[in-house]
């Protein structure tokens, strides 16, 4: 494989994946929504890898909700990394504002792949397609778990979008036996921020460092460095054992208080703004009435989700960057870019 099609290259994960692909010698054809996004991602990649790296990059404009351009853009490509999917900073007014672009994107990408006889596809899903909708108190998961949308438990629009889009991808594989599908399910993605496309996970760090939180909620997630996410995509692409598999791309889980303390360890000058104290659950629920980011996670108070990563380490040869290092890299890069 020489030429890789990557959807959503201007996003936090997509930009890191593009950089990793160019480092490995691939020609990347990547999608953005518009010229502004294209210009920004090109500036970022040139800054990281040098102007000559842009010779390995072609950018096309595609919209997840439109079939236009996808088929033409993929011509000559050997494989697809389907990364693009909406990730809202808060609860959308309508669930379908998040769900439909995610599902439409899978349909348009896969229709174009089949039209171009491209069989090898790696999709970026999320642990949101693994950990929700289960019996109360379940906190330990692996790749055999799927978010249950019929349980009656509250599942966010984002988690629904990732679950349904992943299910759509597996249905394409079932209906088209020539397809060779792998799915990545990253956790709470942190790591070096390269531009203003910081991702929703890092937005939590931004709010912490700006002093917008009076403390931290009692909750926690498995963290993963975005550089490991990028490596995992290409290691899967280059390894046939991954075909037909899904992978939890995660490292150790940390409470949000531990996340805040790691930021302070890296950036002690923020001690007057960042409050690492753990807030009582009742207070967080009140705060969720006024902050859309908090509102997304208020039902996870008291839970420290843990997702097994042995399959990732064994099949994809990923020894993950420690979670605290990912947090510190996030914080330091936000300062360097004057985003906090």
C-alpha cells in the first residue's frame, strides 16, 4: 500500500494520523470540509514535518452528509482510514445533528470504496461504542462489549452516533465479503495539541486551566495519547491479523482529580486557576444545568471506567505512552499555542 485515503484530516486525531502516515512514507489523500480547514491543516503539517512534506499530501473537500466528491477523491488509493465523525462540545439540540453525519459518512465512504474496488478499511470508532448502556455498576470492559442502545439507560447522542456508525461498518463487511475491515476504539484522547482543533477531550483540560471549574467531578476514563492512536491505525493497516477485529485503544484510567494533578505537576504556574479538589456529586449535577460539557457526563459520576488493552498491545505492538505523560503534553502544548 502506497496511497492512503484519510477522511477528516483537519481534526485532532486526523492531523496526527496524517503526520504519522507521511512519516511512514505514504501518500495521503485527505478530506476537509472547506478551504479554511485545508489551509490550517497544511500549515500545521508543514510546521511539524517541513514544507516538503506537503508533496505527500493531497486535500479534497468532502461533506459527511453529501455523496459528492468521495468516489472521485479515492481513485488510485490502496486503503482507507475513515476518521471523520462529529464530536460535539455539548448536547446537541437534535440527536440526529450528530448521529446522521456519522452514519452518512460511513455510507458515502464505503459506497465510494466499493466503487473503487478498495477493500482495506480502518474505521475510527470510540470506547463510547463499548462502555454505555450496560447494567448499573459495570465498569470493566473489553472489545467484546458493545454499547447497548436498547437497554433503556441514558446514552448520549455522541455514544449513539459512534455505536450506530460502527454497526453500519460491520454490516457493510457482512454484506460485502471482499472488504477487510478493522475498527479502532480510542479512549479519552489527549496528547500534543498542534493547532486550534483541540478535540473535545482536550477541551476539558482547557477549561481546567482557564479556571472554569471550581473542582473536578468524581469520574474517570481510560486515557490514550493521540500519537498512540495514530500509530495504532497504521499498525493495524499493516498487519493482517487485525482484519475483522476491533481494538480498544486505551491506557490506564485516571480519575479527573488525577488528571488535574498531572496538569499542575507539568504547569505549576496554573495553581491559582486550576482546582484539583474533588467536588461532591450533587454540586456537579447543579453545575451541569449551566455547562453543556458537564451535562454530557453528569450520569457518569462515581464511575472509573476500565477498558482492557491487552489485544491492542499484542496485535498492534503498541506500548502506550503513560496517561500522565499524555496529560502533561496536552497542557504544555496548550500553553505554547496560547490557547489557555
